[in-house]
C-alpha cells in the first residue's frame, strides 16, 4: 500500500453522503485531510441511509475536517459557491472527486425522458462543470488530482445496448475526465477515472441491481476507497489520463489478497458478481 498521505490536503467531492463517496472521504480523513462535500441530502431520505451532515460527522470522527455544502451539482451557482467556500475554509483545493451519479438501467424504450436528462445533467455535466470550476484552484496545488468514479470506455455492442442511456452518461463522465487530463497536463493537474471489477455493496446495488443476492456477492466500499487513496497520493505528473481499475491499482501497490473486502466474509473471489462495463 502507498506510504503517501493526504494529510492537510483539501478535497471537494460531489455527493458523498453514503456509500463509495463516504468511504473515500473517511479514508482521506484518516490521514487528516479536509473534505468538503457538495450534496443534496440535507434531511434523511426514506429509502437511503445518511445525510451530508452525518457524512461530515464521520469525516470528523475519522480525524479530518469537514465542510458540508448543501447544494446540487446541476446548479452552476451551487458549484461556484462550493468552490469558493472550500477554498476560503481551507486555503485552496487539492483534489476534486466526481462521485455524484444517477443510475437507471432501463432500456431505451422504457427510459423516462426526465431520467435521461437527470443522468446527463448529474453524471456528465456535473463532472465537467465541477472539474472546470476547480481548475483555477488546482493550479496552485502541489499535487492536484481530478478523480471521476466512472468506467473505461467500452463501446462494445453489448454494453451500449444493455442500457444505452446510462451507458452514455457514465462514458460521458469518463470522456470529460480524459479530455481534461490532456487539457490540464501542462498545468500538472492529473485527471483519471476509477472503476471496480466487482459490484460494490451500496444502496444502488441493493435497490437497482439485484437486492440481497447481489449485495452478498459484492465487495465493500472500502476497496474503492483504498484504491482511490493510491491514486490520489500518486505523482500527478506521472499518472494522468488513465482509466484505472480498483483491483489493478491495489495489485500494483502490492495488495493481492482481497478477502478482507468481501461484503460477506469468506466469499471466494470467483463467486463475486462482476460489475458492468468490464469484459
């Protein structure tokens, strides 16, 4: 594992009230990072655990400083306010994490137009606008990173045809990130994507992909968080423009036993459910 630390680093993350985003935030907080979260969940959701405020409490409990910014990544004014508040509170921004994402696996014929627009607005536009808004601050950071939680581009007929609307939205996140990697290369700002080889035990898997059956065959969000930590502590000038896979990042860091990440202890690797977009 990396000996690098995020101590004193400032992260601005979209979402983060629960699941993978929260796990990444808590992992960074264990180093002593400052974590600002731009998220909508101000009050408890009837079907989803956690709010931006409970997430901030978890960050503080883990050893970091937290800034809970109630807002919508679809709203440019909220993005500008989040960037300004984060920079004012912590003296700058070192890392941007595009975590907020909407999932709907409906086929084209059944996908509601408003849900299509929502996925495009949050996943693609949100990633583009939040990243762009942070670039002026990132230019002043010593090891700046943009990290988007999206898959490698895989335009096979299988994955495009499985859920065209969602595929377009997730691939759009990746294209925005890889494009910015090239645009920001001269400024020394890294931009990468990160995606798991197996499903992760989150509310989305529980409620959309397959309930308890898939949850029991998933890994915990901590595997994503540990891989993100490796990426975010890497040399920004040496690692940029890559579509990274969680397990491969950890293997490169010397981790080869993933058994501790099984949602159900003792589940063999070959029994885990493969995530989408990876062949």
